[in-house]
């Protein structure tokens, strides 16, 4: 019966006889005695050999080979985890080539991003890199669990759509039998349609696609979108309240379940009461604040919520409110898609959430009146005849509603302090990269 | 404070003053008194008006309009749910056009599939149709929860891939900047890569794409694949055992959380001990059994696990083992992809799960030896130089492993007894249909 690395210390206290299996993470020849560090899904454990570690054919084991060993577990305060296995027999299940192109047990801080991504199937083996995706799995689990507890229904909508919800640019085209369709930029229309269909509260975890040509540390051409939409709201404030509760829960679950992973990255998450204190600031005030901070720091004026402004605003929020989380609302109509609900002639009931210097969420209340929709279209250069699905939706009885989306990789990256959002995607896609 | 339809009876026992909101599901003029059935996310509740129900402008309310009402909740054994609201005021939040193209409160059994799908944003409003997706949400939740409890990590992998894992046909092409990529048919390579990367146990819930031209009641061009992969297995039996536990848990959760939805469809799920009794039968025996049953029923011989054979085998399993679930293993090598682990010269460690007459799962152990992989490729007309990602994976230390995938829409459809798998997709895609 196999024992996981994390349970070897416990096994040592029992009978001591154990079988372990995993990857050869490190090999050290200390003269008379040889150490192998074995890696499995639960962590690392030290194996002790009285001679050179060889497999059943007498061949020396290589790094990253998959082996099973039998032996005696013993407590050893000097070993990682406080225990080790005195190996009695070794079987090699899969021999790794000795010339692997990537050093799995290396120091991540000394590896370049391109090297990490070019060797993705090896680099994920590095415990610190794998930790990113343990955190991400907990984010997705917590996002879903919190929303279910608030009576939201999980939906899965099509990613093959007849056109973009936010205009015609930045779309990938798909050859679909004898026609062309697009990859969905977001489930925007579908989540609104399902709220209006009586589900009232829906969420989706699914890929989203943007054919953006630029390569920045904050963009992915394919990302995991954590989407939320709810009916019977009054303004974006209802959504900001929902996101506060949601983020506080996600942070709490990450703190509880990913303590080891956070420690590897020397990271922490905000406490629930800090999330509660995150300020809400109007767009114009936010731009002015960021601009003033920039000027004070000797930089130029700022005229929009630029990446630089996002950093200034989180800095300000940290100083004034003790948390690097800030909600910016009242965005101008010209910066928001047609379906955004206006609060007056120029402003909208929409918001962004900025976390540790990066926008992680865009959201807002949506138009639910057919009349307002028809009046709005020309302002955005859109024609009613091309918007028949939206028109049908709004003519069929649609409650006041709104929603938001959290970029899963962005949230992961900001929790762990990753410099580039690509590090938080298992198999990131950019203009040059579609493999592996 | 809004009260949901399901809570009106309780509110009647309290103060009685309530506010309710939702969609106008039915309007009945009974002479002196008028009834409106209001629909919200929780169910239906009867509203009682002493005159014709009109909105705040005096306009009669229309079916599917979104309204809020204030009034007094009262117990009434004759009302659905045992309570009703004596309405004092009504506000219309969104007026539905009176000429909607689909009768939301109609009888689903009398609606054609094309009508239902052509009017998807209205047909989902029908409580019986919406019930399908309440069940589906629980299936996804239970699938994920069970696997997490067994130490599986949730993954999200790219759907834009450089080629198919199962050969070059049936792929949708995507215009990806200045090249072409494909939509993933399955996360096969990625889930194997992540098991081999040390995650050991992974699952994914994500869309999968097949460019199949035929239109059958069992195929979708885009479906939700519930994928599982695990390391350190010995044969497909380990996977069948895992799927038994998984299905028993999913069925149990659906029974517990979807009792009302199952009742609407006059459906039930197998008990856990019935799942335990589901037989495992080898491919050759299965084909012979189905063929004999066909001959006995006056039909022709059967030479493969055809849709007809799937029905016969489930019938046999019901008669002999008390459950319409059967695992067929030992598939011939020629019917399985190259990465399938052979058990002898002609057979493989692979299996299908058939449930209520339909294949819902394909799975098996995979090749984990580079040598076996290289020897296998020519047999499948594949060339090593085109398989460099797989080659790298198998040369880097890869444990024995295997997995399976459950078609989410198929499982949903078989639980509820839906005739066509498209009914279990919110926005199904087929050769002709990409809207809404």
C-alpha cells in the first residue's frame, strides 16, 4: 500500500514498513551514503540508499524517473518533513532521459519566462510552479462554492458564436462547416439571457478569447473567465457588495487550503475585514487622484485608468484603507459597451475592481429596457438588424440585472505576486505560442 | 424585502405582508376574480387580483412581463404550493411583447425539438426545460466535489491546439493570427501531461469540439466534457472502480438536490448499490450477447458496439443485474486511439460505460513507455516527427496512468430520459445551428 510523502513521518511512528512512489527530484552522493529526494503529489520525502541508487536492471536512476521504493520509514529531524525512508528495494516505472532540456529542481527566480513556457510539461513539475495551479484550483472551487451558497446556478454556454458582443474587432474566426463563426469573447449575451430566462442568478467558469495582438504582462489570448450575472439589482453597488463577499471567501479559502503554496511564494491574501474596507471611488476622482500621485512622483499627467493609474490607486488604497483593493465606478459611457446601464447622460452604473495594481474585474448593471437599447445602438454605431438576439431578449420580459467577470489568471497572479499573467496559465496562448 | 415563491406559505404563517417578483407565467380571468401565476427562480406562486391585473399605467399585464407585487400572503390549500398572494399593488419592471413566438407555459411533450431550440431564450423559461439545467448544474458540482475528495486537482487547459490527439479528421480550424490552429477534441494530451507533471490526479470540466457532419440524437459538435486522469493505476479496472464511485455520488446528489426536477420528468436515478452491481463485460462477449439478443428479437446480427448494441446490453444488464449500467472493456486495438495501453496483441485496457442504452464514457489505461509509443505509431499511420510533444512527455518520466471522460449532456439526458442530447445543451451547436 502506497504511502504519500506527507504521511511518511506518521508511518515512521507506526510499523515503519512503507512503499512510496513518485519522481526522482534530486540525487546526492555523500560518499558512503546516497540520498534521493522523491517527489509525489503531496510533497517531497528523502530516500536513503547505502549504495548508488540503481533500478532493477542495475542501471543508475536518473532525475525525473518515476520509481517505487519499499523500505523502512524513520524519523530524522534533519530530513525535510522530519522523516526519511531507508530503501530496501527500488523499481523504475518509467525512466527519464538523462538529458532533459529543463532543470526541474532549479530555482524558479533564476528562470526566464520563455524558458519556463517553452518547457511547460517539465516546468510544471517544479514544486513552486505547480503551487500556482494548486492555488488556482482553490480559487475556482471557492468561486463556485460561494455563488452556489447564494443560490446561483452554474451554466455552460457555447463558445462558438455568430458575432462579438462587444463589437467586431479582436475576434478569432472558426471555420464551422460551410460558414465562419467566432470564438466567444465572453458569455455576456448568454448569461444575460439565462438571468432573463428565470435562472436569475448564474455563474460560469469557462475559456474566453481575445484576438489582441499586443503582448503585455497582463494579457492572454485565451483565459479562464469567472463570470457572474444576477437579476433584480438596483445598481452596480449590489454587484460590488457581491464581489466583496466573493473575494473575501476566495481569499479565506486560499489562506486555509494553500498555506504551503503561499509560503513558497512568500505571499499572503487580504483578510475578510480588509476586503470590507476596500473603497469605492468614482472614475473622475480616481483619474484625478492617480494623476496627482503621478505628478507628485515626478511623472506625467494621467487621463484614464491606465495600468499606471491602477498601480497608483492600489497604492493609495493601501495607505488610506489598509488594503490593495479598490472599486472604481461611474465609468464614462464612451468607455463601456453598449449594454451598460447609464446613470446619467455621460456616466454608467459600471465598475472595475483593481487588486494589487491590476484590474481583475469589469462589471456593471446592464440595459434591460428594449426602448433604451434601441435608442442606445446608434451611439455605438450598431444597427438593430444585426442585434436581433439581444432585441428578442429585451422584448421578452427582462428584469433589471447586472454582473461581472473576474480574470482567473489575473487573480491567481496577483495573489502570488507573479510578474506576468502567463505564469498563471497552464498552457498560455499568445501570438507566437500555441504549443504545447 | 422580496420573498421567493417557495417561501410564500411560510410568510403567510408570519405577518403575511410580502413583496414578490418574477415573470407572469399564466393569466386567468375567472369572472369576478383574476389569477396570475408568478414564476421566479424558486418556483410558481398564485397571485389573486380583484380586478383585471394592470400595471402602474393602467395597461393590462402581458405573459412573461417581469413584475413586482406587494400584498398579503394567505394559505390556500387549492393554490399550487398551498399559498397565494392577495395583491395590493403591482409594478411592471419589464413589459414583454404580447406576441411572443413561443408559448412558455405550454406542454413540453407537445413541442418539437426544432421549435424548442429555435426559441431557446424563451423555451428555457419553461419550468420543465429549465429543470434540465438545474440537474446539469448538480452533475457538474457533484463530479467536481467527488474528485476533489479523492485528491484530484481541477485543471483548465487550452482549447486552441496545434493538432488533434486522435488523428486529423473531425477538427474545427481557427484562424489564429497568421496561422491555423484547431479546437481541442479533448484535453487528452494535457491531462496526461499534468498527471506526468506530478499532479497525479486531475479533472477538467470544459468544452470539447468534434466537427462531425452527421446529425444524430447522440451527437453535439460542441459538448461539455467531464474529464478525469490519474496516475499509478494498474489497469482499466482501477478506472471502472473510480467511475462507479463517481456515478454513485452524482446520482445520490441529483436524488437529494433535484427531487422536484426528477419528478417533473418522471425520472429517477440508480441507487448506489445498483451502481455497485453494474457488470463488466469484455468487448467480444458484449458483441456476441447483443447479436444474440438482436437475432432473438428478429433483428440482424450485430458486429460492433453499435447504438443498437448499447440498448441491448443495458436491457440485459437491467434484467440480470438490476441496473441499466454496464462497463464494456477489452476493446480491440484497431478501435482505440494510439495512446491506448494494450493488454495483449489485439486487445486494450480500455472501456466504455453504457447507461440506459447510451455510451456515456470512454476511457482506458494509456501508454506510458516511450519505447511502446514509438513501436505503436506506425500501426496507426502516425509519424514520430509529428508527435514531438507526446514524445517529450513519455521521455521525461511518466507513471502508468489512465483516465476517462463523461459526456455531460449525455449523462444529463439519460438521467432525465431526454430523447435527444441537444435538449441537454443550453445553446447546442450542430451543422446548421450557431444561434442564439
